[in-house]
C-alpha cells in the first residue's frame, strides 16, 4: 500500500519561513513527479509547486520567488521551502506523488497570522 506523508506544517507570523516534507512509502517505484497543492477555506485546491524526475520545476505565480521545491529521489522525499510567508498562504497543503496517477497525502495545515 502506498502512503504519502506530509510533515512540517504549523503556525508562523507573516514574513517567516516554514519547510514542509513529504515522504512516499510502500510499493510505488519510479515516481515521476512530486509536488504540492493547497486548499484554503472556501476555495478550490490549487497547484503550488511540482518537480519531475528530470529536474523541471513548476510554480504557481503566487509563490514563485518565495517557495522552493526540492526532491531527494533516493529517499522518495520532497521538500517545500516556504519563505516570506503571507496570510494568504494559509491553507492545508497536500503533497502528491505521481506514477501513472496521483497519490495524495492527508494534508498539513499552514497558518500565517500575526
């Protein structure tokens, strides 16, 4: 059984940083991409960042320049470094791993508030 497990969420003040981690466990070989979506209260889930096996990275316009995604393929882990956080970044952040279809984590809450 495949599990995608996020960690690292929490509460921070505007301008601070957080780093999210996401690890894939179970029988899922050859993950081709990993990334993050987020969903704020009352809003649809939106893409945040993703990285494929070739090292190509994609960011939403709202986080470009502030967030950085990285992957450790050997550990089947992805990271999302979030800097200069804003209140509008408050959301549940969901990690996914892609191999033919997306496998989702349960989500981790990020709250940015003074």
